[in-house]
C-alpha cells in the first residue's frame, strides 16, 4: 500500500465504517450520504493528485459536497424533464477514461479498488455530467441563434483588436452561494493554488473541482482577449506572466483561479479575414545608429515630429523623404499588413489613410509612416464563418447553462448537516 493510500485509509475508514449511511446533506427530497461524499473525495484525490492532510481533507470535503449538491440539482432537473441516461452512455464515457489510464471497461473497477476509490463514484459523476448536457441541449440550445450579423460583428471586433494582447488561459471556477460561503470558498481556492504550486497539474484540479463548463477540458479557455471575460478576470490576466496563476479573483458569481499559458500581440493575420490585406505605404526615416546615445535619439524624434506636422498627404511624405535623401521618396510600395513586425502592425491597424503615424524607433533610426491606399478586405470563407458561429454559440450556451444552474440553486431546498 502506498503512503498516500495508507494515509487515506487511516483518515477515512474508521468514519466510513461507522457512518456509511449518515446523511451529510439533503437536496430537495434527496439525501447525500457520508459514503457518497467520501467516495467522491477519494475520486477527487485520485484524479487531481492532491496529497491529503487533515486541513486539505476538510476543505476538499466542503468543495466536493458543493459539487455533489450541484449534481443532484442537475440530475433532478433531468428527471423532471423526463431525461434518462442509458447505462450504455455511461459505459462509453467510462471506457474513454479507462483508455486514458491504459485500462479497459472490465479492468478499471479493479484499478479504482486498488486506489481506494469506489467505481460507483466515477459512474455517478459521469451520469450527472451526461444528464446535464442533455438538459442544456434540450432546454437551452433552442434559445441560441447566431445570426449573420453576429458573425459579421465578431469579425469587426477581431479586426479592431489587432495590436492588442491576447491570452492563452485556463480557469477554475468555484461558485459562491450566498455571502456566508464567501470565506470558505476563498480558502478552498487558496488551498487549490497551494497544491498547484507544489506541482499538481492545473488541468487535473480543474477537472475535479471547477464548476465551469470548461472543467471537462481541464479548464482550457483557448485564446481570449480584453472584453471577452469579466473585467475582474481581464485585469487579473494582465497582471501575471506566462506560467503563473492568479490569486482567487472574486466576481459576482464566485471565485476564479486563472492560469496564463502564453500571451501574444494580435496581428492582422490572426485578427481575421476582415482586416485589410495590403497597404500602400510611405515613410519618412531619420537615420540614427542603433548604439546612439539617448540624447541623439531624442533630438531626432523632436525633428521628426516637425516633419510629421507638415505631412498632410502622401505627396508631402514623398517630398520630405526626397529632401532627406531618400531616392525612393519613402515609397515602401504595397505591403501585406500581416508581414510587418507586430509593433508596426499595432501602429497601422487603426490608422486612417493620409495621416502620419506616431514616431517609431527601429534599428535604422526613427520614422513615421502613412497609408496611401488599401486593397479590399479579405473575404471570409464559409469555414471562417462556421468557426466563428460555433464559438459564439458555445459561449452563449455556456452562459445560459450557468444561469440555469444558478436559478436551480436559488429555488432549491438544501440542508447541509454539520
């Protein structure tokens, strides 16, 4: 027996032996027993890799109990709607999990038993997940209608976002159901952060403890940009570096833990098909050596601003460039925006035609640019539009599902026995 299992046996078995059927909570007219709770705690420990101690187990029990209460509400709603989860559907999902652990449907129960986890805990968790997905599809999916105008608006938002930062992020969400739970949920979030700082994988913790729809994906949110998340979450992401976790972030519905995997500047090519494909560019460049002193760079920048103030048209740009000795009259020709450095893209993406840009320092000197013409925007393909429509639909469905579960919580009778 491993040290982990030995500790689990010491902590769990005496209590379970005397109180398998003790009631720890009632959800409407349905009871949650201590054996239900302890089985799920063991499942959470196995799935997340969290090492238990007395404090950890106490806080995990609270969080797991909240998850069990939500699952009871979800399965009760499925039953009310006449939705039945076939055993074959559960078997299919168990088989997928078995394959991930190099097991089969037949050998997985023994694998769980060796780790002190009842297979029934896993099956009931999967059953609740399937039931809720069926409820969401039946009740909420018909309410989601993504129109052509919605897709067009998203393309416009993408184009406007070029030059901004975007973040590859993941989330863990712990709901707060009333102010009395606030401190306990925050402490649970801090405990999870501490466990992840000790090496526990974020994705494993998210799958076991997060109450967001993204939990099934290990908390993965994909690439997000400012405005796609709640303002508190936007601010939190901007404050950390890749690889880091945020502290618990309080929103109206509960606490979030965010992980930032990567960040990047949104270029025109990633902004989407609505961005201008090609620009006709002019530049005025004042040569300054890469190793020049700061005072020399400042003097050149001041001089450049004077030239920019005289540049009312592309003709002005060509004249000034020629006067400065540029034989090509500053003509950069037709340039794909997506091929330019990200700093230049950010400078140009929202710049009106025939308007001098802000000064820019590069290895050759200081310069400013002007757009003298644009080619027609790229045309969005059917696949582009389908991808956008699917993503928007998923986001709206997730939001409706959260509100639906929140309403079920508010209308339910829940009695937790301490």
